[in-house]
């Protein structure tokens, strides 16, 4: 949220691979630069890589 306005959403998802992997689906609703990303956890609590 920015102030009291929502600017996007994130959902917890699970891949269909074997074994399934958890990730976050992120969508930022910026009129100038909308962003859609998938963020996956990495070992040792590293920052989430997003693509």
C-alpha cells in the first residue's frame, strides 16, 4: 500500500513440477510501468530472486 491506496497484490502459489516448489506471484499496478513477477525462495534465506 502507498498511503491508503493499493498499488498491487501478491499470491502464494505452488509450481506443477516434481517436487512442487512454492513461489510468490506479484503484480504491481503502476500505470507507467506495470510489473508482473514470480519470486522464489533460495537457500540460506537469501533475497528472493524475481523474474
